[in-house]
C-alpha cells in the first residue's frame, strides 16, 4: 500500500447507512478539496460499507467484528475473540497505510479501527449523528481531538466539552428544493392535490407500510396523493396498490425531487433523514423505530419536536392516529409553514465541508 500524500485519512463506521454515509460525505468533500488525499475505509464486508465503499472509488479493508446482540445468542460468546482479532487486523492496516487523521462515524466497527489508528499516532475525529450518542462514540471519546455532533442537546452526554462542535450531520449531494410544480410533473402527479411522502428507508419500515396499505383508500378519498417508498423488502407486497394518485417505489434515487414535490413527510427518524428534513426544511411526522439500539430514533425525533420542527407519532399509537395525524397536518397551511421554517432553522447544510476543513487542518498539524 503506497503512501505518498501528506493527507491520509482513515474512515471507520458502518453497519447501517446512517453511520456510513456521513463518513462518505466528509471523504468526498476532502477529495474535492484535496485531490491528492489518500483514503482507507475499514468496515465489515457483509454490511453496507462492504458493498458501497469500493463502488465509490475508496479503498476498503474488512475486519471480523460483529455487534453484540441485545438478546442471547451463541455468537455473543465469540464477541471478545472477534473484537481482539479486529483490533489486530486494524493495527496491521494502519501500520501499512499510516493515517494522519482517523474519522469514526459510529457503529461497532469504528471501535477497533479508531483505537488502532490512535495507538499508531493518528489524530481522531468522531462524528455523532444521533441526538443520544452511541456507545461506540462514548467509549472512543477519550482518544478524540474533536467530536462533531448534530444537536446542541447531545453535548451533555460527553465529558470533554472543549472538543465538542455542533456541526450537524454531513449529507451527500445536498441541493436546494426545486420548483414544486416541476417536481410533481416529473412524478406525473397533480399540482392541485396535497402530496404526502412516505419514506421507509432502503429496506423498508414494516409498520409504516402496513398502515399505509390499510389507510390508503381513506387518504385518497380525502384528496391526497401519495409518494410511497416501501423499501426493497416490501415492494413486491405493495406494488399492486399503485395508481394515478399513488406512486409506489422500492427506492428513491432522487431525494431532492420527492422532497420538492411533497407537502409533508411521514417517516422513521434515522439520523440521515433528520439531516435532510432540517437541511431542506420539510414538514414531517416522525415515527421512531422502537427496534434500534438505545432508542436513538426517539431522541432524534424529540430534538425536532422540542423546537417545533416536527410532529412525533409513536408506534404504539399508530393504529389509532396514523390517518388522523396526516389529514390534520396536511390540510393546515399554518402548521405546515411553521414546521418547515423551524426545521430549516435547525439545518446545517455545510456540515460535510466544515468537518472536511477541520480534518485537513489536523492533518497539516501532524
């Protein structure tokens, strides 16, 4: 592994897109600012980073680590062995690559890689996308020169306040909203109807899809039109419900287009979605997933709700309130405008560039 550039950056984070794509956003911005920079991503081959990172033109090296399951499994007994092996794998990669700055974006995979990079002298930047910091970020705090968080409310969970920056969650290829009528025309939807966007993530949100399937007729009867992203796992189940007023798709390639077309969004409260909501200024109803570690999505949604920037609908209440909350919001211009303005006020669209600049500065101080 040849290392000639003084700008060598190791990135570690993944398991989910919410951990991976902020790191990718920063790496792409560094590459734009310093084309001669060199990059190494460390992750797990079987997760999203193993599929996505090589396609983006970044070097990728896998380690053996796998997360500790919250419920009992025999594989949990192997966790200490996998952790130790992953630390040694990471040390080996770092000895060859010689990173000057290591950037951890969360997820269990960041632990061994960032620890190893720090052990060999790299400076450490941590990115925390969620309102309530993940355990990996909290464990790595003592090695960090800088920690970049997305919410002011996150600061109370850290001990080293002097290294905290409320920078926001880096988002890739973020653009301004386009003309709404043009967006609706591209989607072959009417400019005379209110438009709801439902996002379930790349795989899909089972409960959100179930409720949309159950309440679709009622929503359409009330004059709405729907952009329904089911996720890959559920597309076959719901694709036959598509009609002139309901566009059903497995995955959304052009987020700018659908955000521009919608009057309101209903979605989970993952960190990337929250960053998009606040950067674009989208009125939203957030349904946090109850199945994520440390209830991250609830805290993400609550951070917006506390600023009057979103409506919270907990999954335990979704059967009774799903259609009611949608119809009440989407017909209320004052509420829609308030949510948009407050969400936009929370946005930090320059997060990727700010973090990239800080990373370059640390590399130059090496």
